[in-house]
C-alpha cells in the first residue's frame, strides 16, 4: 500500500492454522503499487484460481517513531480507514507447504483497497476501537499493539500505513461482486471485483 518516505506498508496477518495451532501475528511489507483507492475496481489476476479477501482497518502514521510503547501509540497515527486485503489463497497455501515466500500471493498490484480516511487525532483510543468495530467486530491486534510491533522491527514514518486484519478466515471473492464497508450507514469503502 502507499507509503510516505519508505515506500513500503505493513500488513498484519495471522499465520494459517497448522495441526490446530495458530501462529503469531506477522508483519508483511508491501510496495506502494499494492494500493487500490478511489473506488477503482480490482481486476483479479489471471494466475490465481482462489482470490480471497479479508477486511482491515488502516492506520495512517503521522510522525517518525522507533520502538514505541503501546501506551504512546495513539500519538503516532492521525487517521483510520476501512480496508480490504486481497490475496491468492492457492499461492499462499503453496508457499506455506513449500516454505516459500508469500510475496506473489499477497503483495501483487492493487492487493490493498483503502476507503475514506477519518481523522482521529482528537479521538481517544476507545473511540477509534468503536469506529473499527462498526466494520468488523474482532481484530487480530489493537492499533496500539500494531504500532508498537511495527516500530519495534523498523522505524515508522509519516505517511506509512499499517493494515490490521480482521480476526476471521479470508472470504472467497468472485467477479462482479461488490464489496462495501459503511460507517453510520454511510459508505466509506467501495470496490467492484472484475
């Protein structure tokens, strides 16, 4: 997705369950060509037979930071938006089985849809969580944990975006499907699958 100065994005993804055990939350970097915005359609790549989507919340980083404690994380993002993380489930499964890279399965062009930004710089963390819970009821981690984790691994910069996935299995998508996320009845994200 679109980044500020470092040209990468951070997407939280729960590892696939293997033998009943779930893996730790993982951070995945994506280039700015992954961003899909402005109500543009997603053209499903012809090299996957199993396109899937997972709802996300997107945090927009507002300042430079490294190793940020969760209690200070609310100072490091100024807006939140609904998002959709698209993936190729067949390629992801193959990467897991063979121990290969996830890149082709999750970091292809336009694999991250983003909706309308809502400014949060004057909102409490509780209010941000309320906004996010109108899109999806359960998230992999909180915004504070996401900021703390990402900034532990690398310096986050103004303009970076951190996607937090919903705690649910990816959903299949089909051509001509319309994906929409709303806030108080008002559409904040719209994406047609082609």
